[in-house]
C-alpha cells in the first residue's frame, strides 16, 4: 500500500504564524481527516488542488504532506523530551 504524500486541509482555517524554534514562517491549518492543527513550512507550502466539501460547502485544499514543518524544522528537538 502506497503511503499518502498529500494531506487535505480546510482553507478557512489557514493562519500565518512563526516557529518558536527556528523562526520560520508557518502556515497553520486544520487537517480534514484528523481535525488536528498542523504547521506547514511557508517557503515550501503549496496548494496542489482544491475541492468543495459537499456536506459543508467549505473549501478543502490538498497540500504536500512533506511540507509539514515538524518534519523539517531544524529546531524540532526543542520540542522533544521536555527535560529542560
Ligand atoms: Zn521550526
């Protein structure tokens, strides 16, 4: 089974922010499937396609899953362990 490389997010939940660890500009968005709020790296984030969710009329955007900021953040170790 192929691993999914794209992820669907709600366009109306997108918000610009900044990473506390590396100060990169982020795009926050709520994931359709899980309802979780995830940060994407603004520099690499791109909307691959859009669709309208039938039940709600909300715009759903499809993005590359690999632009998830936690996967690439150079400062992500700051968020792990929690010993300090
Ligand atoms: Zn970061």
